[in-house]
C-alpha cells in the first residue's frame, strides 16, 4: 500500500527580476509502506524542494500529495502541521536543532504538534541512538555525529509513516556517515516506516537496493545534472 502518492506536482520559483523557473515537475511518484528508496540528485536538481513540498513546508503551484491516505496538499496550514507531525519525520542535512535546548528537549519538542511530549519515549529513542549519556547536553556541547543522532531521534519521535532524509550524511565524515545511515535505516525498519532519502554521494546510494535518478522523476531536472 502506498504511504505517499504524488501526481502532477509543480513548483516554480520567481527571481527578483521576475523570471520564472520551473524547479519541480513530477507527473507521478509513489512510495510504499516500509519501502526504503534513495533518489540520486545533484545540486540544482530540485531534490530539497521536492522533499519540502512533500513535507508541506512549501506549497505546490499545482498537483496533489497524498500522505498516509490523507490529501495533504489541500489542507489548511494548521491541519498540515498536524498531519506532518503525525505521519512524517524529516532528517535535515543541517540538523535544525534548537541550540538553547538539550538533546532530550529537542526530541520532546518534536512531539508537541503530534500526540504531545512523551519524555519516556524521547529517552528511549536517545538511548537507541547511543546518546544515553548525552541527553542533557545542548547541541554545541556535542559532536557533529552526535547532533545528527539527535536529529534522527527527533524525526522518529512521533512514529511516522514516512521519513524524509535530505543529504543526511552531508556534514559527517565517512565513519559517522555510515553509522548515521545505518541507524536511520534500522530504526525506520523497526518502526515500519518508509524511508525516502536523497543524496549525490555514491557511497551512500550504493547501500540501497532501490535507487532512482531524480531527473527521471522530476522533469524539471532534465539537463541540470
């Protein structure tokens, strides 16, 4: 069963001088429950924009996004926030952790738009990602790899149906990148969550059984890779 269905999705960006650029043009795209799919895309191929449209961070110019059986693209902003919190996890390349809060608080705050903060579950996730002794540390007190682990725990806090990962290992060295990717995939599998990852790193892509070229999905990316 498809956890995500995208059809006729388009997004244009308009430059300060009024020039319109088509960034996303996806006729059809689906990902099934529990599936783990990597999209290969270079800079300028629209991969972050595509993920942000799926997540409801950006609104499309046209098209439909159906997430966990719900027509996501037609929801109000408030309802979209609730649907995103309940069904979607997002691992950002730059982590997007709140610097004034501890690792535990960052994960718990990620639950606020969903079922509410569950500190026991937040602690369990942080233990699962190997941060049992770093729960009360703030991001600046942790290594880059540890911050990424907090970001993974936060993305999985509400037991999402779909996890999006935008170049999640881009800021990590080779060893930490491999560990972070293994962690994301293992925890998604344990939680029966689908995973959609975008990357241009061939070492990362080689670890997936299913890899698709973003340019074959996004017609706007043709000629930009």
